[in-house]
C-alpha cells in the first residue's frame, strides 16, 4: 500500500526497512548476550543496554508510547531492582 | 537428570516448538501488510467520537477501559505482594536508618553523580506530571508518566542518602496515594453506574477542540489517577527493596546481628 | 523482510528459554525471563505494522493518514509496565528463598520443605 499523503515525518520506505532490519539484528544479538553473560552484575548492565535497543526498535515500529514505557521501565527501574536484590544477597553471603 | 541431558532434552523440545511457531507465523499476512479492519476503523472514528488525538490512549482508557482497570489492579496486587513477601521475618530485626548509616563504611557518592541527579530531579518531576496529564494529545499517558514520576524519587536516593529518600516518601503516604489512585479509577466507573449509564461510560463533557488538555472527558481524569497509582506502586516497591538491602539485619544465635 | 521480524521473535524466545532451563543462579533466571517477555512485545508490534504508515497520533497530521494499528500498541504499553511489577514480585521471592535455603542455585532448590 503506497502512502497517499506525505507528512513532515515520512522517510523513504527503503530507508525505514533498512533501519528496522539493522535494529532487529541488534536486538537478537542483545538477547543472546544477555543470556550468555553468567555473572549477575555484568548481566544487569547488558540488560539495561538491551532495554535501550528494544526502545529504539519500538520507535522504528512507529510506537512512541511503547518506547517511553520500555525506556523507563527496562533501562532504569528493572536494573535498579535487580541490583538491590543482588546487594541484599551478597551482603548475606559475606 | 544431569545438566547435559537436560540441555539435550530442551533443545529437542525447542526445535519442535520453534517449528510449530514458525509454521503458525507463516500464515500471517506478512510483515508490513496489516489488513485488519479494526485498527483502521478505530483510527477513522476515534478523533471524532472522543475528541482525543492520541488514539492509543483513547483505546486504553475509553474503548478498552475495563481491561486497563484489570491491569492496574494486577500492578496494585504485585506491589502489595512485594510488601507482604518482604516483611520482617521471625529472627530478623529492623534497624533504624540513622543507626545503620553510622556503622557502614561505603565509599561516598561521587560529586558528578550527585550533581547530575540533583539537576535531573526537578525536570523529571515536571516531565512525569506532563506525561500523566496529556494522555489525549500526544504520546503520553498515565503509565509512562507514573514511571517517570517514580524515577524522580529514585534520583533523590541517588543524589543523597537513603535517609533523604525515606523522608520524601514515607510508606504510609505512599500506600495512601496508591490506594487513592486505584480506587479513583474504579470510582469513575461506578460514577457512571450511579448516573444510570453503564460502567466506565464517558460522562463528562467532550470539549470543543480535539486534543486540548480539557477535552475528551474522562480519559484525562482516568490517566491522571493511573499515573498516581503507578508512581506510588513503583516507589513502594523500590522502598521495600531498599529496606531489605539496607535496614533488615538477621539476628544470629544469641541475638547478635550478622 | 516479510517474515524476518517473526524469525527474530522465535530466536529471542528460544534463547531466553535456553537461559531459563540451563541457569545456575536465580537472578540470571529472572533476567532470562525478562528476555522471554520482551519477545512478545516485538511480536505484537510487528503484527500491527503497515509499511509507510505513521504513528496513530493525529494532532499534526490529518485524520485519514494511513497509520499503524493502535490496539496492539495499547496492549503492549500496559504489558511492559505491569510485567515489571510482577518481576519485582519474583525478585522478592528469590530474596526470601536465599534467606531460607542459603543458596540461589535452582538445581539445588528442588526440594520443597514445609
């Protein structure tokens, strides 16, 4: 379906396809990196970067609301909670 | 079952699952060729029916408001669950924040972190408030605004100490705000019932300009209450985890703390 | 490009489940669960996408511009925030399990004692 109305935000369809393909590959690699990192503290940082990549992918899918949600939740709140849990577990193991 | 055997059993099962999943996804109309009538219908009629230019928020709080009420109660129950599971068990004592702060030797927070966190707290508050109150105009809404508001409180903890964070968000006040947020949403729905209409009808005036802050009736009001509830739920969860990590100390045999 | 996003969705699901099954630390398991949840977000948004369309917000474009599906975006939006709270509940359980059993290895936590 071709676009009949050109808005100020329209980019050529080929460029958007390339951007989405690159971001999809980066997200797949990021998911693999999150799973293969075994040390928990390091994995939290990788998870935060993965949340950022996901937010960029959602932006390329024309979903700004979901981008806002994923950015704040996946890159800030979840890593903070995980780090607090890790701190609690480590302080008991000492 | 040894780990190696478990890995091979998983790979066999996952191969079958992936094959079925891809076969099912192959039957979809392909990426980028959205055919369905529902999305186009909502895009066409939402602005004229509700005077809200943010169609996603109109779907969330108006066309699909009952499901959003259910999801908000999931959030409420999860926050209550965290507060219940992380309660003080038998055999633990909770030190006060001042006592625990005196006996710890942690490296002081670096100046760069403190200054940046201080600078960002005010804009984060304003941004969260803006997002929670503009659900019907632009990409915003109660859920995002609530999480950004909670982030502002977390920045207070990062910029200062746990004592400051505890003073700014006492547990009783946070509990009350969360309850008001969740109850307010349900109360708006019940107000519709009290007027003789069905639950969660948009009974306020729709306004004249599509996309203005005062337009679209109950959508803006519901988004405000949802923002309050989400912010309070996340602040409660973070403060419970901070209490666990910093305050609760186990008492070993004989009452000595470990 | 017609099926590539769906292949990525299945790959993320498979990788996340592999992490859950072969995990040796409860925190690692929770983070792999987060990865599995994220595959559903990508799937929902990929289903509703239309080539060459804009985001479904009409305060500066005319109303009849072709736009992507807003219903799946509404679903994904609430999903992201709610599952963060459920993950926090999982974390609370992990902390209490560590207090009770002294270990965070899921392969040693198999026996449930009363």
